[in-house]
């Protein structure tokens, strides 16, 4: 015979204040836990979304980032000759040779400097990034000292708005447009003409190449051709995988640090749940004796009190997740440890994070309620009725 679920829920309602306080403590822990996971997921999604499945990034072998890479002009010419590269409407190959440099710019709000990525692109490079859409002004003219700024740069850094001037590489660069690349890493970059960037920064080699394949399924053939050619010391990656790798270090750091903090905080929430449940057992000793006298077995008593603790955990989990969900409206920027550049991204709530957060909340409820529930189940009928 089982204790009715309505009995469990009525007991929680009868102790509204302690129920709310205990569930509130768990909600705060779940909120921290979920927002940390959302932060890491937002970073991963931002960088993975930067890539197109039929685009290939080519960098120097063993280089971890574009800034560390170098591709000379002869190597670039060999790569551009690959037959798998798509051809544009004007008959040109959709391959872009790109220098990538980090510069310091002051933040618009605080004036503190931070690294921003400067990318030299070609007309083909713009064409094979359809996620980047011009929202203000116009595109830079090739062969000039004009640049366009990603939306995050325009909003977050001084000199990034249309008509403003940026000073770097001993030249003044006029911002003539602002582009929005959605929730991707490109929104945190500044683009200008590739050859002008090469001259300004006195570079003899490009940082990377971006290729568009005529058939995404031919990536393995392109990768093999590039990495087996003795004239090349390069490697090729699909663009989504390349940017996913860029998020690995920071996302892992955020997840480990945040999870550690959440586990420490959860100890307090578990103790709070345990105190609440012990108080519940102590105040309902007579009820427990009556239930046992009516024929309810010890297992039913155990399940009933565990059910209360799990309900507390679930309530805290739902409230914590509701608070964490509101964080999706916020965009933050931080330094990516792997690329040393500033990147803007948003909190992202995924079904996996929802499941993990609820499981974490239920775990706190179970751990906090098990010992009090076991004590309630061990009470003898005579002792419980006498105490009443």
C-alpha cells in the first residue's frame, strides 16, 4: 500500500515558508549551475555557427589559431588550383587569402583596451560568408583604407561606428559599414581589403585561406591533397570544426570552474533540505505512527518522505531554470584564451542543460532527504504513537 501523492503535496503546502526557503536555496544553486553551462554552450554555439559546412579553413600545420599560422604566396597559389574549389558566377575561384592580426582597441564603456581581430578579406571571402550581412553603410572598396566593423565591435569599441576612424598599422582606417553575422564570431571582427592589410602590417605571408567546395562531400579529397603535398606544410579543417576547436579551452575552463562552484554551493542547499526534512519528520511523528498502524509499510513511508524532498528539489530546479532562461537576452564579451581576442556571445539554454539542471536539483533533493526519510521509515509504531 502506497502513501497518496496528495498527502505528500499537502505537507509541502502546509509548511509554505520552509518549503519556499529550502526550494529557494536550491533554485539559487541551480541558477548558477545552469548559467555556467549556458555560458559555455553559448561560446561553443557562437564559434561553431561561424562556420559553413562546405567551407574549408587552411592553416599552417601544427598552428592552433590563424594568428599563429603563415601561408606564403606560392603555397596559396597551389591550394587555389585544387579542382574541388567552387567557382563563382564571375568565373573566379571561391578562395580567399586572408591575413589575420590582433590589435588593441579601447572599449566604448570603460576605455580599457582589449584585443580585436582584424581580418583582411577578398571579394570571394565576403561572398562565401553569407551569414555576414551589411546592416549599415556599405562594404569597403578594395585597394583603399576602408574597413567594415562587426556589430559587436561597433557597439562595444570606440572608433567602430560608421564615420569614425581607427588608427592601427601606422595608418588611419575609415569605418564605412557595419555588418551583422548573427551569433557568430565574425560579429567580433573588423574586415578590410586583404592586400591593403598585408602592406600595412608588412606581412609577407597570409594567416589562413578560406575555400568553398563545389561539393561538401569532397572534403576528404581536399584534405588529403593539401596534407600529402610535400610542397605544403598546411592542414585543412572544415570551417565549423576549426571554430569549434577555438572554443575548446575557454569552454572547458568555464564548465569546470562553474561546476566546481555549483557543487560547493550545493552542499549548503543539501544541508538546508536535510534540516527541513528532519524538522518535518519530528513534527509528524504521530502521523507516521498512524500511517504505520493503518498498514502502510516502512517502504511506503520512506518513499513518501523522499518524494517530498524530490518535490522540493524539482521546485527549486524549475525556479532556477526560469531565472537562468532570462539570461538568454544578455550578450557578454570576454577574452578567448586560445585566440587572445575579444569575442561576444550570448547565454544559450539547450535541452541538455535543462535535463542536467533538473537532474542536479533532484540529486540535491534526494541526498538531502534520504537520511530523514530513512529515520521516518525506521520509527516503530508504538514509539511514534507514544511520542504523539
